[in-house]
């Protein structure tokens, strides 16, 4: 039981971090006024943003290094796509720029982490 508690208190756990990130994406999406432009942008950002955690978990369950790398590349790709949609949301809703910046920073950090994992996995 002690080991489980240590893992829960670990400052950096990417599975937990991507879950919290997905929750932030959902919360952000629910806060927007709905119109035809926002509806389309929100649908896209929810799909790409929430898939980070799902694909990361799938990567952790793969049997081979090749499958792991494939899933991690998907994580990296989805993070890039999420950044794209977040910037378009700001374009459509300029008043939200400052509110969206922390979410963009977190997405960029996750992208760097996924990219680093891909690079380190290639080297092994």
C-alpha cells in the first residue's frame, strides 16, 4: 500500500497530468458561447485535446517498442493539432486571449514531453 501512496504523491505523473488537461479542455469548451464557428472549433479542440491522455495510456499498454512509438507520435500530433485549434478559438474570440494562454502553455509543454519521449525512444 505504501508504494501506491508514493505514486499518488508523485509530483509528475503524465497519466494524471493528461487526464487533468482533458478535464480543462472540457471545462473550457463548456464556457464558450455557442454559435456556428465556436461549435465547430470546440468540437475539434475537444477531440484532439482529450485524445492526448487516451493515446498516452494506450502507448503505456503496448506490447512492442514500435507500437509504443506509434502511439507517442499520435500524442505529439494531437498536441500540435490542439494548439492549432486553440489559436483559432482565440481568433474567433479575441476577448479570451489571456484566459486561453495558460492552456496553450500546458499544451506546448505536453507537446515537448511527447516529442522528447519519441526522440529518446528512437535512441534506445
